[in-house]
C-alpha cells in the first residue's frame, strides 16, 4: 500500500529531470540562452546538474518499492 506515493513521486521527479535535460540540450544545441542574464556556461551547467539530481531522486524513489 505504501508503493503508490513512491511510484508517483519517482515518476514526477524522473519526468521533470528528463524534460529539463532535453530542454537544456535543445537550448545549448541552438546556442540560445538557458537563463537570461547569467553566463551561458554556468546556466547550462546548473540546469544539467538540477536535471541529473532530479533523475537521481526519481530513481531513488522508484528503488524504494
């Protein structure tokens, strides 16, 4: 019975991480800014780090089943 919230939370984190990683990759590939007013390298690195962290949390939640 406790698996339902873990699956939902894991799926949300994983989908967010995948979407953020894909969006960041498209922005970098098109040489468009990831965040306005910030260094392009720093904003791309921070967005990638946040995406990978979100994927890791999603994987951790799904491994708790």
